[in-house]
């Protein structure tokens, strides 16, 4: 996190990041972080620190803010898989899966954007994402990053779901969550994990952990 | 009023055995589980918004018991699985044990009593070969995901919903793991996994409750319309 230490990373977020140490985000060391925009979530984040259930960290944000954050996550994932699909690293079944994941993530983003429109809420501008320089160094490197990214999406949806107010939006979020879990399984298959379905209970992540995990890519909301 | 007239006796609710009993349960929209009246309440829930979390959990529990204690053990004991297929199925069986325990714990935490599961069996045809079983297992795992997606939005307690999400994610992974074994390319191929109605869930379970095949619980019909069409 060399490039990030000199910046105004919120203390609560930083502590959450260190404490959980759930993701190997140190690998994204050269990525830039901007604290702009984090403040809106920070209030709920601090409120939630004393709590235990991850969903508490999303409560009070409102469906629109949660969806706006989810939209950026989907755009990030879709862009990541698009890079992978175009990298020339994958062929055959692996390429078919990477391209499918790309399409899923963008389909999720489109569905979320549509819902935001229905809510009368703004669709966030997609930032210029920053990816680690070695992400496409090899198929193994790319899949390694994919294996750390997918649990973030899973954890975000699973964590946020109980905080959603609209039952219709909840139903959509649960479906997308299930798709993300299938993505992770597919990545584990490509990584040679056997059996790939090696989790009995998926893990929800607190908002701060998700924010810290995706901040190095350029998501600052 | 017809629903009242056709309500099966309590004994049949506890352990439906005959096709007629199952048909009655399904026609009423009652769970395969003993005493569950989830779907019957769903009709009123559309206006009142009230469906008990306990009912939902007790609808889901017998399904996990079926898979963890009957369906997957039968395949593991049948000698039809080998290699990665055996490993994946063994893993699923262990996962479903965890899920059944989690649901039972959740029921107790809400002050309820875990329902007793009806008697299940596995038709011989399902155990005829690895391929046959994996195809059947895919249907079951997709049913699990569909059930959770259908019921999830009806859950009132955020803690119960959080637990349901943790469970459903694993079921979703099971789907992809089985698709991979079946040679589906790519194995993760659903951008929006579909929800199922309780009737659809029951229809998938019916062949494992002593019925030779799926009868007339409403059949595979578009989500949301099955129970309503019958009356």
C-alpha cells in the first residue's frame, strides 16, 4: 500500500482493512487510492464497528446507495474479465468461462443501472479502473486475482442483502449473489481446486472490508 | 372453502406417504414437511406481508435432511461414483449436513421446533449410473437455489436472511461444480439464477417421496403462477 499511505485513507476503514486481512490486497500495491467519496459510507461504517453482523454495516445507507456501490463492483469485475478475455491468455473452455463471466458482470451492472433509474437515483460514472501490472502476466496470475476478487463480490451482496428495504431489489440481489458464488466456483475449477465447492457457508463481508478491497482498483464510493 | 374441505388429516401432514396425501398437500400448497403451511400463508401474505420465518425454515429443513441423509448418502454408497465426481458429491453431502444443522439451530433460536422430515427414498433409476445421478443432483441443487431465492425475500429477520444467504451461496457453488462434472461449458452459465415457487420445489421432491414420477402438483410452470392457477 505504498502509494496509499500518504493519502487520506479513513482511519476506520484502514483499521478494518488491517484487522480483517481477508484479501491479499497488498498485491495491488501500486494502485492508487483516493479517499474522495468514502465519507458517505464512513458514518455507517463507524456506527457498525461495535456490531458483529456484517449486514449492520450496510444498514441506513438506503437501497440506492447500496446499488450504486454494487454497480461499480460489477463494472470493475466486468472490466477485469474483459481484460482477461482479450488478453490472449485463455483458450477453449477457459476462455468461454472468462467471457461468460464478463457478460454476467455487465448484465448485472445493466440490471442495477436500470433499477437505479427506476428509483430516480443516479448511475455512478465508471472510474478508470486500476489493475495490477502483473494481472495479465500469465493465466495463473489472472486467475489468482480473480480468486481474490470473487469473494469480495459475494461478501458484498451477502452482507448488504439484509439491509435492503425493497423486497424486489432484495430478490434481484439474492439472484446476483448466487451467480457470483457460481463465478467463484468456476474460477476455483479453472484453478484446479478439487472439489471446487469447498465452502459450506459463504462469508458476508462488512462494508469497510469491501471498500478496502476495491479501493486499490479505483472504486472510491 | 374448498381448501378447508380438502385439508388432509393431521397424520398425513406429519408423514405423507401416499400419492393421494402428497397430492392433497401439494394442492393446498403445503410443504412436504410436516405441518408446514407456508404456501397457504403466502396467499394472504401478498396483502398482509406476514409469513413466518419459522414456516420458511421448516419448509427448507426437510429438503436439507433429504439431501444430507438420503439422497447423497445413497449415491456415495451405491458404488457408482468415482474420481472427481465422488469427491464433489461427498463434499456436497457434508455441506448439506452443515445446512441442515444451521437451519435447525435457526429454528430453535426463534423458539420453534424443527419439523420431522417425511420419509424419502431414491428411485433406482437415479442410482443407475454416475451420469444419471449427477443429472438428478443438478436438478436437486438448482431446486435448492431456486427455493432459497424464492423464499429469501419473504424472510423478516435480517439474521435469518443472512444465514439463508450463506447457505444459498454454497448451493449455488454446488450447481456449478455438478455442471462441470457433466461437461457443461462454461459451468457458470446463469447470470440470474431463477427463483422457484414452493409448488415447483415440491414437484422436484415428489419422486423422492414414494411417487414414481412427478404427478400433478401443478407441474413445472412459470414461477409465481402455479398455486394460483389451480383454483
